């Protein structure tokens, strides 16, 4: 059955919802640059915390646990002074424009940043004594204790930071005139460097619909699979919303394109194209949800994160950890509680039991 979460994975970022942030992005950047240049003589001075990323993977550490508790991973925040020292040892200058502002908190007097250190500081994440490693975000998603609010908030912070850094990597040139772009507002937006253009560029948002298609009798649901990736994983159909298209229209179009099924009424549930769609009965879905050992997969991924942080399995790819659900005792299995598809499916399968 479904695990009740306070919010979906990657939602609930506490740095996006802190009322009265003590510093605006521009003020935060000014203070950051003053600290980097050694000109910050203000008292007291905020505590700058930076989350490094390499190839889209955040720096994390892991705390071992005993008994039935999961090993807990933590974001590998690095102080600005330590980061500057790491850059200096690598011969790479640290520039404020290479950091992206994530938010600030008056409660802990901290200002939070993210930085992409790919190919800049190769020694970061390799020090065996520090037990810090760059770990695939999808692995962390599975390894997270989904009922632990702080762990889910850390996942949301890491997800937001990765999205901003990926946007910076893909928006280095102006789409209007082709000139280079420069970071503005502490990395929260960019602007064309061409004085005759100066086009403002903001982080891209791609609207996506994900839908659970139910038959007229409310006895079967339509799920899709991609067998060349995971043979027995079935999930909701999904797709991007096209320009000028409503969410309801996108649901109908994507369902028709992927399965040839016409959709009638569209009902909103809450805020992922797969061929080979197939109808499944309520009994099939209930069996899959009941027998799939999500906790086992969660513990497996959490243990692997702990091993990576201790330097074990350094050469092993962790990408496959996204699919660690068991599913061995059921004819099919569906995504785990970290996926919105899980909650769409389980809310229908157990609709008579008030499961959300």
C-alpha cells in the first residue's frame, strides 16, 4: 500500500519557503564576493554554506545506523573558506559568479549556495578521511527515508540545486543573438552580454502531465512500460505539454499518441512517453503494491550510499539503484513511494480504504 508522504519527492524545499529571508540574492552575492576577496569586515558575518556538484551529482556523507533503521545520508555542505582553500590548492580561482544562491536562513544565520566543480577541483570527494562522495541523485531518492521530513527536505534542496546548475550549463549563450550570457541576481537569472540585446533569461520550466487512465467501469487502469529498460516495471503514461495546450488537452493527446486510447473526463489529482500500454485490474495493482518490497529497496540503496561515502564500490555505477524494488512475487511492480505515479496508482487501487 501507499506510504503517506507530507509532499512528493523533490518538493517541500525549506529554502524556498522561509519567510523574511535576511538577504536578497543581490545582497547575498555582494557579501559572498567580499568574503572571497577578504574584504568582509562586517560583524557579525553570515555563515556561507556551499553544496558542490560534480556531473550532476551532489556531495554527500552518510551516517551508519543500527537495527532496523536506515543509514542516513546528509548533504555535504562545505564552508566558503574551505571551498576557497580547495580551489586554491587546485590552481583554480573561486569566483562568486560560479556559485548559485539557494536561499538564506535567519534561524541558523546561514546563506546557502551550490557550485558545479566538475573538472575544477578533482580532489574534492576523494579524501578517504572526510567520507564525502558525489552520489547520483536518483540513488539518493530511493535511499531517502520517505517518512523523515528532514531527509525529504534535503532531497528537495539537492534537486533544486541540480536543476539550477543544469540550467546554467545549458544557457551559456543567448538564444536570441548567440552572445555569451552572464550570471545575474546571484545565479537566479542570466542576461545576454551583448549591449544591443541584453535579453533576460530565467530558469526554464517544462510543463509535464502524468496521468492514470481508468476505464468506464472503474475496474482497470492503463499502465505503460519500456521493456528494454526494466522488463516488469509498469507506470503511468506521461508527456510534455505543448505550447498553447491545456493540461487536460495534453493528457488526452499524450494518451492517444502512446496507447491509441481516447480519454474523456480529466480529473486533477496532484502536482513522467511510454509505448506498450496495457490494462491492469484492481486486483493486479493491489497485489503489486502489497507484495513489492519497497523498504528492502530503500535499505539497499541507503546502504550503498553509506558504502560509497566510505570509499567502497568506488568504480561501480549506482544508476541502477533507481530500480531496486523487488517485484519478485508479483506479476508486475510499480514505482516506489518516491514517484507521483505510485500515489496516483495506489489512490485508485485502494480508493475504498481512504489511501491518498
